[in-house]
């Protein structure tokens, strides 16, 4: 008999291969193939053949006879902005994934939510990462002391699903999905099969018992880890917790929300008694920022989400030889192209200038709407002129120096308004009172660069 061979399963997209390779042929991710024992494969095959026979015909009903889910069945997190991100609070029966880098504050945020919800509801916090004692320390620090807040330490997907299904709790926190495993599956915790199967078990339990569930998922800086990616398709709401681990703002956004919009954002700051909502982010953003020449705030879109980032330019006279052009967070070829456009279409002389571009906060811009902001930052630095403080910039620059329209202008404008800005220098095609329309690069510089 031929010995059963193991397969190599991509932890990013789930494709399986006979041979290991450094790069997944299906999704192109590097170093994501993981060996899977042959038993896992057989397990799913026998399950498939048994499952086909045991099915029965569905009993469908007319849509007119269905009662809508009650809008009152939402649990408030005690954070107004976070409630808005969720579409009005945590919906009973919904499964929410909170994804973020390790150490960003997921456990802290959830413990604070637990403390608030436990004032009127039964809440269970399940941790597979920390012991009861460690969680208690955090609870003391955050002032979570309700009798209705229960804790369990477990890494068993089966046990957790069973507990949820019992319906004793209105809210269950699972911290984190990467630590869970199902007894029926032999692969290690954190692999695609464990994460997706445990996820499915928990989702089914949440739906039958009408329990709100929040699952924690760790992701690396570039979001490559298996778990959350697979889970994103299964859960109702995906919240991304982003920001710097050490100080600075942290944002929670919904990248997917079956019960609300994905345009809201909640901004937090970590203090010594947990996370605090930043009530006036625009003020804080502007206070941190020094409005020197060469600094421009740009409204960008990250995936489907709007984001304001600061673009800085530094322009120095070249001391010898060839001028130096460096970009951090921005494509260097695009920068060279924009410099060429600036030289040709405006009166700026840049051929003997070193130019440095920096996107603040380690962000990487992959958005053609950054063109105008980069050009204006360079012009501002070169001419030592500032742009108005309350203005954001976005727009694509063509080779003729014309300003072209960009994707999702409304979302960029909404984000700028939300963060307290008064105007946006943007393509003239956008019809909005908020917009200071510009048709070409030259007029944009002439009109809006102050003489200060
Ligand atoms: P944590 O919530 O454990 O992060 P995650 O669950 O996402 O891995 O904690 C994040 C960091 O926040 C941790 O390094 C300690 C810090 N912290 C505070 O600064 N103040 C606090 O009140 C708490 C509870 C944590
Ligand atoms: Mg944690």
C-alpha cells in the first residue's frame, strides 16, 4: 500500500500542495505553506461523504413572515464611538472579530467592554492566553468587578462552543482564536483548519443561543497571519485595531460589518487605567503636528477605509553632484515622476535640490491621490511657504500637471470633516462646498500656498 503523503496548506489562502515551496502559487504570499498530516485530509473526506447522505430538504418560509432582529438587542460597549463603529453596539447573536497586533490593547479594550456590559448582563471572558490571576490583575487595574462577569481559562473550541450554546451568557469574549483547538482535528492551534473550524463551531453556537461573541485574532504588522484572514469571511463584523504599540493613537474600524456602515472610526489612547476614547482627535492631531513648511495632511483610503496622514517634504540644496531623492512610505519612482511634472508645469526649479519625502507614522501609501499632497509638500518646502492648517489635500496628478479625480472622495471628505478640518484641496470634479477645487498643479500652488 502506498503511504499516505502529507499536504502543504497555505496559511493565507488555504490552497493545498503536494510539495513545499517558499511561496504559495495561489496567492503569492511567502513562507505560508505548512505541513498538514494525512489524517486531517482523510478526516475531512470521510466527513464529506457522510455529510452528503445525512442532509434533508430545507423548510423555507416567505420573507414576509420573518420577524426582523430586534434593534433593541444591542449591548452598549460604553464607548460611544465604538458603538457607532459597530452600528449601535454589539448585536446579540453576532460574531465579531477584533483583529490587531499583539500588545496593541485588545484584551484591555475587551475587559473594559466586559465591565460595562456586565452591569446589566451575564458576561463570560474566556482566555486561552492568560491565567485567571493575570486577567484578574488587569480587571483590578481597569476597575472591572461585577458579579455578572465570569472568567474561564480554556483552549478547547468544543468546550467554548458548548458553553456559548447553553445560552447562560449574553456576551462571550474569546481571547484568542489562535490558541483554540478542536479535539477532532489533529493540526496545531493557529493553523487554517483549526482556526476556521473553531470559528465555525463558535459562530453556530452564537447563532443558536443568540449570544454576542467577540473573538480576538492576532495579526502581524502586514496582516499575514492565517487565522483572522480565514475568519474574516465567516464572522459578521471584523474590527481592525490599529496604531502604534508604544503611545500614539489607536483606531478601531470596521472593515466588514453586516449590521452597520464601515465609515465610522473610534480613536483611543492607552492610559494607565485602560483605553480612553479620544473625543477630539482633530485637536490632538493638530497639536502633535508642527505646521512647518513641507507638511501636508492628506486624506487617503486604506483598503476601503479613509485615513488622514501627514506627508512631510524636505528640500535642500545639493552640495555636490547628483541630487538625492529619498522617499519613506512612498514609491520612489512615482516621486521622481512628480518632481519632473513639478519642474515642467510650474516655475519650481528642483534640479539642484535634494528631496526627501516622509509619510508620518510609518504608513505606506499606495494611493494615487497622494500625488497632489506630495507635490504640494515639495513646493511648500522648496518655497518655504505654508499651507493653511485646516486643509487636507488629495488628488491624482497627471503628466500635464492636471489634477485628476480619485476614488471615494466622499469618504475622504467625511473623514476630514470628522477630524475637524475645514476644507479639502481636491479635484474640481467633486461638487461639495467643503472642496476648494483645483484644475491644475500650477493654480493649486499659486492659490493656496500662503506667503507666511
Ligand atoms: P493588551 O491588552 O494585553 O494587548 P493585546 O491583548 O492586544 O495583546 O495590552 C496592551 C498594552 O497596554 C500592554 O503592553 C500594557 C498596556 N496597558 C496600559 O498601558 N494600561 C492599562 O491599563 C493596561 C491594562 C495595559
Ligand atoms: Mg491579549
